[in-house]
């Protein structure tokens, strides 16, 4: 065994990050997801420039026209170009996703770290609070929070963020419970490292893998939640376009103009699937147990 | 013996056992370490041997206060560790270190070995600048026989022996006086054990280190230790210098342990009488009344099942056995 490892020493240092990326790149679905996400982010940033029409360019004579060369995704009940609206709406969806999940990360991960590392009373207190949040169905809790804060994009971000906080707290705590028992944590203590240093330098880097995976998967669900809230009229307010809203508006014209609902729906589908593919790929790349399953599956084929 | 660097007095580590169910009641204790006392002189190596689960690792951890002892005291170079504030204790950690048994578990997989070795320097502010830190890390890696060029590599790229060398470099970073070596070679391939042992020996000579060397293997400590303490079920049963311990073991348990060590000469090995112990080690939750060894001792007699023998001097050894207790009448010579 030592011979084998000595051979590897002759090669360039292989960091875990690089190994992870290599595994990720070998996963076709994850690569497809990454490509889709890159396009989405590009569209999100430059949507207004790319869009062939203004999002609120009303053209009543051409209302409810089907997809054509001039209007790729057709027009809605006010003659607005569905393609332009779908493209511009990408930004707000991604924004809500990233900011809401960012909020959940920033609040949830420290809660999980503190609860898992110090245990005892503080652990019970923090995790019972998280359990209370977690016990509500996600979308109902978001609706309840928005009922208090009032509808709007900003409040939707907070609401979705709060809904996802306990997930991050739980995942982090679970991993911290395992990692804080590791010998290298005891070794760090033996050289005099304090709790804060141990948490930041030893615990956090070693619990990142599941958190990264959960972040990617949560982005998908946060975007879905935003769509649901906008569908219910609690998120993005008219006349600004949002996929969820467009879906809701399209519902009334589904018989005459199915494209009004189909294209925003497809946009949601593609985005959510892209995040999920990347998340699944990351999980396979970061979790050695999963990795072995996939490798053995590959060998048996 | 010179002024001891470390002295341990009546150290106790009990792990509470709780009842299962909604209300957790404290029902009992696992007496992992039950009244252990010993001293380690400056520059000496004290071997601590005993079978798995006898509390030797726990003793090492409690000595460094990596777990909280239940009772007793540890005096390190005149400082009673129980009386120190946590800041003082962290400062004292500069002077003591630990080398762990499993070199695969004791290095943070997310840190390069350069960072691992540099961490003690950072924690104690021992390097003023980045250059000084890098220089010192290179020096430490060289000291343990690793190329400083490896500093950016990660633990998973090394073999067990090399990882253990990284662990030793980390332990040496603060120039400690005292190192607890917790079975540092037990997890290594036999072919590389000798290399690590020699390294530890050389370092002791060069740096004047004091070791508490924990092992379950008597032959491993035989050549390495000045004195050897034998532990059984949370207690020290015998302490003696290595020569007389090997030549004239007093305690029946030590005798049994020694008879289990194979002799390299097949003629001797074939002819010698092995002393095979009956039964299992009793549970440390519920140790037997009297001497802990009495259920397995071939020479058990009346006081053994009633009174705890204390560690007393007998012909150059400290033995905890009624056979050698002058206050006890020896019944059958």
C-alpha cells in the first residue's frame, strides 16, 4: 500500500477540490446542468438587452397570437411578447433563489455549527426553534410570513430564506456532530487551538460537502417557491414579469393561448432541473460513498 | 529520580452511564481510569502498557486535559493543571503535545500538511512573519524526515508512516518538553514501525524530550522506555525500570503479559512455559471487589477478594498486589 502511495507522490499534488471537479465533469447530466445554468445566468444579467421587445410593450391588435418568427413564444392577452417577458423574468427568479438561499445559509449554517459543536442546552434551544419552523409545510409558512410582511419580491426572499434556514441548520449540525468527534479535532485542541479556531478551520471545511450539495438543491426549490408565491400573487407584483405570475395569467387563457403558460412553465422546469442535475452531480463528486456506487455501476455496465 | 516534570496523583476518569428512556438517570460510571498515580522525570520515557480498554489512552488524554478528569491532579513542572484558567492552560499546551495512534484520523483531510504543521505556530503566535513560519515548517518537516517540498500536499497523498511523521512534526512545532505518544506505531505497517521508533528516539536525544509512551505491545516499549508502568482495568499494577520489569516481573498480570511475548529463539520458545490467563477482563462499570485482577489471577488468596492492594515498593518495583504487601501476611510464600 505504501508503494502505491509513494507512486502517487511523484505526480502533481491532487487537491480534493480538483478531484471533485474532475468527477463532476465526468457526469454528463451535471455538465448539461452547468451549461444550462451558465446560459441562465447570462440571460439573467443581460435579459433586458437580449429581449427583442420591451416587457410592457402593449400591442392589442396582436394579442394572443401564437408562436411565430416575430414573436417566438407568442403574445399574451395584452399583446406583450412572451419570449421577452420569460427572458427578463429569469433575473428575478435567480435573484430570489440566490438571495433567499444565501440568507438561509448565512443564518442556518452558524446555528448548526454552534448547536452541533457546543451541544447541551444551546443545542436543544436552537434546534427546537428550527423544528418549529420546519414543522410547517414550506409554502404555507412562506405564505404566512408574507401575510405578515406584505407581498413583494424582497419579502418573498426573506420568507423563502426563513423557510430554508432549518434545513441548513439541521444538515450542518448533523455533520458537525460527526466531525467534532474526529481525532484531528482533538489534535487541534491538543496544540492549544481555541473553539472558534477549531470551528472555523477544522469543522466548517469538513462539513462543507453536504452544505454545498444542499445549497444547489435548495436553489432549485427556492426558485420553485418563488414561482409558487408569484403564482399566488404574493411575490413579484404586476406589471413586472415573473414565471410564476405568467403561469397564473396564462391559466385564464389556456384554451385559446396555451403558449402563455407553457413557456414560463418550461423556463421553471429547465432551471429547476439544471440546479438539480448540478446538485446531484456535486453530491456524487463530494460524497465518497455515493462515488463508489456510481463507479461500481459503471464497471458492471 | 530527578525532579519530575509530570506527576499524576490519583487520577480518575469516570464516564457516566445513563439509563435509557425519556428521563436519563445517572445510573453508574465506567471507571476508565481509577486512581492512577505516576511520575515522569525530565528526559525520561515512561512506557504505559496494558491491553485494549484498560484506560491507558484515557490516562494520556486526561493528563493533557483533552478530556476532563473526574478526580485527582496532574502537576506539570510545578503547575497544578486543575488550578489553571483556560487561557493559562492553552498557553501551557505549548509545552506539551500528543502524537496520536491513527495517523489517518489525526490529520485534517482538508488541510495541506504545511498548514497542519504551521497551526501550532499560529495558535501560539510563534512566527512573526510568513517567511519565518514557512521556514520553520520546512525545518520541522526536515526534522521528521520529510521533504519540505511536500508542504502543499494533502494527507491523503501520504502513506501511514509519512502521515505519522507529519503528526510528529506538528507535535514538535512548539518545542514542547513533554509528549504523550499514544501507540504511535500501532497502526503502521511493521516495515515502517522501526523507522518511526528510531525517529522518536533520535528526537528525544536531540531535543531532550520527555515521553509518556503508551502501547499495548510490551516488546514495542521494551527498548524504548526507561521505566514501564503496567495498567490493568483502570489501575496501575506495577511500575519498574525496564530491565527489572522484564527480568523479574512481580505482579501476576505482568508475568502473564510477559509470557505472551514470543521469544525469537525457537528452542527457547518451544520449551518455555506460557502463562495463559483464564476468563475476560471484567467490566469497568462493575469491577470486582478487592483487587481488579482477582477473578483471573492464578495466585489469588483471601485478601485479594476483599481489599484493594495499593501501589507499594517491593524490591525496586512498585507493585499493587497483596503478594508483596508487607502489611499482609503472606500465606503461601
